């Protein structure tokens, strides 16, 4: 009796893998949003908007640029900027060359809040990814590779 060749490992189902990634994303985003709100009184979108504004060379971005960077539509980014403005973290400014162009400019208070929240964001992100890797062994290899890549940069 000839021995049978070992069965090839099953090819991962792309849809199932994508579902796990989406579930991971939802869980991590939820933990990040909760931590930022609880410890710093800002939402995840506000945190990310402040980060993009702080990183821009002139500490400002056109509204459409900010919308693209944060992943929001125009109406959502308008409400986001209104919240940042009300909190004193950013303000709107007209473009001197094009009066139709509106910029969002980060304030020193906004820069300070983002800097304070950054540590919470990083710690929460690391903890959430570690917990996710322990909970889903199929994602643990992907998460380890991601951590190694980020750590190597």
C-alpha cells in the first residue's frame, strides 16, 4: 500500500481573512475611541485631524485635504472642524489668494492636546493589537509582522 502524500494545507479564504481584519479594525478603533474620549475628551477623528494639522508644514490644511486625510466626506469634516473650533483646538481661515478656499489651522491648545493624547493612543493601540493577536491566532502572525516592520523603521 503506497503512502498517500500529506494533504496540502487549506488555502486561506480571502473573504474570511478580510472579515477577521475588519473585526480587528472595529475592535481596535473602539478601544482607541474610548481611551481618547475618557482620558483626553476628544474623539478618534478629532485626534487624527489634529495630528494631520500638526504635521502639516504651515500647521494648516484646506478643508478638502483634511477630509481626504481623515477619511471623511465634506459635510462630516465641516462638523469635525466645528467641534475643534468650539474646543479651541483649531480655527478656520480664508485663503488669501482664493476667498472660496477655507483652511483649518491648529492652535497651540490643539497641538498640546494632540501631544498629550499621543501617548494614550500609542499605548492603547499596542495593547489592543496584542490582545487581538492572542484572541485570534490566525491574525497573530500578521500582527507580529506588522509590529516588526513598524519597529524596524
